[in-house]
C-alpha cells in the first residue's frame, strides 16, 4: 500500500505539471494508502514464514487491494462516476488486459491517462516483484511470492537471492522501456505519448490514449517499433538475462522461443494472404497483419486496423492466438507457449503409449527431462482453464449480447488481451455490459493474470484454517 502511494504520486506530479484539476483525486487515495499502510507496517506478525499457501494468498490479496485503491482517482474525479466501472478499468490496467469501458479515451485528463497506462507498466512485471526489487521482503521464502505472481508453468531464480532476481528483471524492464521511448521520439511523437505507449507495449497492456489506438498515428515506423517491442516483451525475460551474460547459444536453443516466433511467422503469413485483397499492396497487408498478430499473441491489445472487418479465417486465427498467449516468464497473458508445447508432447506420448503399452518415454523440454508433476500440472491447469472459461461465458451470456461478442469478451479478459470481436472489437468498448458481467470479467482478468490458482486459494475456506501443527508452532 505504501508502494502504491509512491507510484500514484507520479500521476499527481503529472496533474500538477499539466494543471488538469485532478490533484485532489490523487491526494485523497495517496493519503488513505499511507495512513493505512504506515499503521499496518507498525504491526509485526508473530510468524513471518511464507510457504506456497501464504504466497498465493498474499499475492492475490495484494492485487485486489491495489486495484480497489487504484480505482479511486477515476471515481473521485467523476470522470468514471461508477465505482464498478472504475475498478474494471484499473484491474484491466494492472493485469495488462487493456479492456476499457471508455467510449472516448481522449476525454480523460492527462494525469488519469498517465495513471491508467502506468498501471500496465507496474502490473506487467508484477506488483509484488516490484516491491521485492526495492525492499527486502519475506527473506529466502519470497520465491513463493514470485511463483504466485509470475506467469508460466514454473519460476526459478536467476541468481541466488530473490531480491537480486527481482532487481535484474526490473533493470531489464526499465532498459527496454527507455529504449522504446527514445525510438518512438524519433518519429516526432510527443514525449507524453511516447511514455504511455511504451508502458502499454513493454507491459503488453494495450491501453492507448487515443480512441483509434495506434492507428491514430498512421505511421509505419511507429508500427514497426511497437511491433518489435511487443514481440520482445512477449518472450521469457530470463532470455534477456542470458543474453546480457553472454549465453547467446543458450538463447538460440530455446525451444519455447522457436515455437513462439514460428507461430508468429505462420500466423502473419496466413493473415497477410487472407487480407491481401483489402489493402493496396502486399507491404501494407503485411504491416497490418504482423502488428495485429504480435499484439494479440503477446496479449497487448493495441490496434492499427479494425480486424472486425477482416475475413473469418483471419479473425479465427486471432482468437486462437488470444488463447495461446506469449511465453512463460514474459509480461504477456494467455495459456503460454510453454504449456502448449508440453500439452502437445504429452498428447504425443500418451498416444504412443496407447499403441505400445509397454513403452516408456520421458518428455523432454528445453533439452531437459520434465518431471511428471509439471506435466500433470499443465494438464490440470488446462482443464481448470476450460472449466472457468465455459462457466464465465455462461454467466456473461445472461447479458444477452451476441455469441461472438460474449465468447471473445470472456476470452479477451481471461487471457488479458483487451479487444475481442463485434461489440468489443478494436474500436468498441465494454461500456454496455451490465454491472454483473463487468464483475465476472474483472475476476477473469485477475484470474488470467495470476494464473487462476492464487484467486481460487484466496476464496478457499480451507486455506484460512490453521492446521493443528501450525497452532502448536505458534
């Protein structure tokens, strides 16, 4: 809470600089955060040991708290007068979803536009990872916090200390952000636009400050720069660390990276061919195809074209990419390429075993054998993902939108993408959904970002019951 107050003060500074009249809208939540945060930090818990269960609950609880307070500037300013809408918008920001209830983004004040996009940047790497990078947190067992917050089948340390790992990750993150800001500035884009668009693409969030999204700039150079950074930030950040430490061959041998780039290439070529008749030449079709493929697979959600108007094949490919998502350990959402690869290998192995019952084979991934617990976990996660997706679609369908809108709205929020098809297309919004649907979609966004388990653990009564052994320990 104290960290969020510090982060929110940057938007307060923007409000003072642009004199947009929203200073009080930030001062009130900052004061509340500090008042409660300072009070709570003075209370020292008897037991500070963190295990997996505590890690899940701390992370999911922290994300809900920062979202509830983070929505206050929108609500207090009156620019998003409905608190549920304000929470939807800020959760969409922190989870890097980019789904919006705003029909005209330009109506927001400068400071609120900045806060809205800055939440992408903070949430992209992770709120708790950010806290670990700046202060010692929970000692050696802070790995459970990072595992609960970081996307992908498994999370390990880059270096022995978790705080050092968090600092390295954020160092890489900051470097990529600054580099994109500089490159975008070469296009003549205003500095404010460069900052917020970099927050959106490096955090793979997709909140734009123009209703037309990136299409507003109508620049091939801008499209190329943002495309490159979306693809880069959709890769596993551990690979950047390996590059910096000179392990280039290890990066090139990454199985997940090859699959990820291969899917982007094949999807881009297929869509380029499919939409060729809609554009003047192949270069223009390729430009729009590669941008949208990169935007959707990395779950960023920026748009340079209204893909609602594209042929069915192209739209279907984009929906599939929406579910697949980026790499494990990236700022992107979705199922993750690593899980896709492990699922496919598991299917191949089980098929062979059905044909040859006595055969035995171990699944290899990234050149190493994968233990059965990880393979089983991937299968369980996929099954849980499907159950929650279907249940959410059924609940949102009560809103009586058309089938395509309902399904893609849920998939888009659950996979932290932002735009879907039809009503929630790249030029649409979530404004017309009722409060119940917005709450379901907000939960979907949190579940998608935290990969389901932490949110389920938070709501599970059994997690809150102290075991007899723990009571004896205390």
